């Protein structure tokens, strides 16, 4: 039977005539698992493009208080950077600025669990499509609304953007459970999750460049909204929820996924009963939540406040700020991609559980300790940036350990469980931003020292909890949807 005849016998599948959409190159067919991993990578990249843009732009949006003495800087040897635009800045105090920044994280908690549940039950494709659509619209109107209505509009729109982003990670986890066999989750799954870093890199660099080139911050939001709109059409063409309903997947690949995931839902329409109480009371799951909370605390703090630290303490101007803010995340992104292809070699020398403990939760402690060291490096720019880079290199192990650990605990409820985990983890963004914002008002080292010591404490306590209670075994509640546990 020819490909055309086979497609005609499957009326539910959409047929496209464009060969690039079919992911064929001559006689070679690109595995749809790889296409799925790249699309999810880009989905997270798009999220972080639109999330991080404000972290860089806010430095140019907000004017320093009139009573501020600009000679009282932490590193006076660098002088005070000249402003890159004249006037038009918002007179927001530090509390308002912090609220605008962490309003995103409040919204980010709202749809995590519902988004994961919908992705598990009905598929992740349309969840992600809606997220991208709302992200595009919210980013596009942010400059006009903020200039017209001030910080209230900025807070509301960032809250809505957080809601739009919140279902993406749970939907991604659901697709990883559905599409990837256990042997491939650390590899291609790690690649999918690493898209957050590419978004942070691009947004940090290009946002600063755009603001500097066009002498104004609104253009950065317009640029990323257009980018997001283009990506929406790529999702429409390339990303599908289930292997068995994918219009271009080969029969061989669909059979491979089905056979390797013999106990996993690979087709749409399966009725799932959610064992809520058993999930919520599961200690290995709570261990994962604790470790991911620490990761998010460190990561979100650096994503949000590294541009501010470089500007206020080390006295970089906005164009330099974007470049140097991106360097640690370039290291994180490259390392996470390398680990995606090499993680299985580490497990040859240690059990998967110890790999998760040492390289997953343990690297939270090491990363936070390096950030403490960075603030004690004082005004030495080179050492400070080097420690941030090393800190982020260690964080790369997160993408091949803690993220896929949830998929090991459950094959049927990965989206829901990641949603609840990420909802609690997003609280770290609220808490961390509030702490840093309140402690660093005077733009001196002392507040940053206290902030980073708190971060190290959070990492240490959660790592101990993960060490005691973590697991890599599929949990009993997950077998309720399957045949006996020995399969």
C-alpha cells in the first residue's frame, strides 16, 4: 500500500501537501519524536522570550527616585552608566517595581493543574496553541497599555501573561510521557525542557540591543510579539498530541512508541481516573516538588534580577547588561543540550536515584553556593560573571534529572503532576522576587548577600528532603490505570 493510499484509509488525519511539513529529506524521514522535542524546546523558548523581556526593559522603564544620590553606588570605580534614552520613564518605587516583576509568578500558579489535567486527558496540542495565542496578544499590547494606564496595567498584563504560560510546562510533561520511551526521556526530554534557557539568552541579548538601537523599550515587546505570532503557525503545523493521531508519523515509529510504552497512553480518548489523594500523599512526589522548588528559586531569581544586579552593582549599561546577563544562560543552554545526549553515560557509574540526588538536587546547593561567592567577589566583574557561569553549568543537570523524574513516578498523570509541582515551584518566584526586591532597595552589597544566603538555605533544606524521600520507581497509584504491576 502506498503512502497516499494509507493516508486515504485514515480520514481523521489531516493531510498536508508540503514536503517540509512532513519532515522528509529525500528518502530519510525525520523521527517525529525529535520534531516534537524541538517544538517543545521552541515553545519554552518563546515563553521565556516574552517573560524575560521585561526583566531587561524595566531597567530603562523606571526612573531612579529623585532623592537618590547617584554617587552612592556599590562600585564607584565604574562610575554611573549614562542613560540610553531621555525621559519617559516611570517613577515607580522599588516596591511597585518588584510587584510588576512578580505579578507574572502569581498568574503562573493559576492554570498549572488544570492545564496538566486537560493535556493528560485530551491532549497538549490545543493547550499550547491557546497559550501561544494569548502570549502573543498580551506582549503586543503591553507598551501601549502601560504607557496609558501605568503600573496597574503592567501588573494586570503580567498576571495574564503568567496565566498564559502556566499550562505549557505541564503540557510538555504530558507529551514527554506520551511520546518518549523511558530510555529516551533524559535525552530528548532534556532537550525539550532546555528551551527555557534559549529564550532567556535571546531575550537578554536582543532586548538590550533593540532598546539601545531604537532608543526606547516598547520596540522590544513588539519584536517578541511578532516572533510569537510566527511561532503559533509552526505549532499549528508541527505539534500533535498523540502518536496515533499524528498525520505524518511513520507506522514503524508509531509502533515503536506503542511497544516501548506498553503501559502508557499513546492514543487520544482514554478515560483516566485521577487518584488525587494518592498523588498528593505520595512522598517521592513531594521530594521532587521540594527539589524543583529550590531549582526554581535559584533560576527565577537569576532570570529576574541578574540584569538588575549587573546594572545597579557592577554598573553595566543596558547594551552590556543584555550581553552579560545572557552569558550564564548560554553556558546553561549548551551544557543542557550536551547532557541530553550524554546523561545515560553517568547512570552507568551510579544508580539513577543517586544520579538524581547528586546531579539534580545536589547541584542546587552547589549552584546557590557559587552565587553566594559571586556577591562576595565584590566589584571584580570577571570573577562575578565566571561564578554565575559555573553556577548555571551545574544547573544544567536539572533538565535530565528532576524534570524527567516525574515521568518515572507516573506514566499516566505526568501533566497533572508536573502542573501541581510547577504551581508550587512558581511560588518560589513570588517569594524570591519579594525577598530580593525588599532587601536590595539601597543598591548595596549587604542586601544581595542576605538574599543569596537565604537561597543557599532553601537549596540545602530541600536537597536533604530529596535525599531522604526520593524514588525513581513507578508509584503504585499509577498502576490503577493499567494491568497488574509486574508488566
